[in-house]
C-alpha cells in the first residue's frame, strides 16, 4: 500500500501575520512606489484582503509568498492610477533602513526599472532562491536569473559612473 500525504491547509491569525511580515512587505512596496504613505496604504489593503478572504495555506512560506504577490500587485495597481513620484524622500529612507550604506544601496536599486528592483530585493534582502522568486512573480526561473543579471549590470553602471560615493 502506498501512503498518501494529506496537505493540511490552514489560515494564520492576522496579528501573527502582521507582526511577521509588515517590514518585509513595506520594503517591497516602497521599492516599487517610492512613497512611505503609499506603501502604508498598500499594506493596509494587503492585510485587509488577507482578513476578508481568509485564504488557506499549505505552510507559513506559502502564506508569505501570497502576501508578497498581493503586495506587488497592489503596488503596481497604485502606479497605474497615480502619477509616479520620481524620487523617494531621503528622510523616509532613514525610518526604514538603519544604516547609510543600506540607504545608499536601496536608493540605487530604486533607480532601476520595477522588474529588476523587485527581483534584486527578493533575492538579496529577503533571501529567496530564483525558483521561489519565479513562483512568486509567476515568471520562469530563467527570467528571474536574467533580470538579476541585468539588474546587477545596471547597478554596476551606476557605481562605475560615480553616482554613488
């Protein structure tokens, strides 16, 4: 006889989800919108969707991937309907990132097109593997690797041109 493993799907308490993922989701949203206020609004929408839909997840990581996907979608939706601000306020970055080096790197990533900054953030800041990013963004792993490569090249150009001290 073959045993079949049943996947137990569950939902997690909102307070635990908010505590665990607010910082991560905020940084992802901020990397796309460049605005603290917009990112805060987006997080409210994401957590409201979580609360109202009460989705079931196979694991805590599945929950995190769902939240990241919803955050990215909400951030992109906001950009479709509003005029995009070209630069983030440095004072806003000081609240999010503790060190000047982190602020500088993050500002450089903000200069990149959305498709590169999202994969760079998920890969380097959140520690996702390319296969996991591919699932979250619903693109192929090869596309993730290519975006990482192109994003790195663009960051290298920024550094080579002396834009960063």
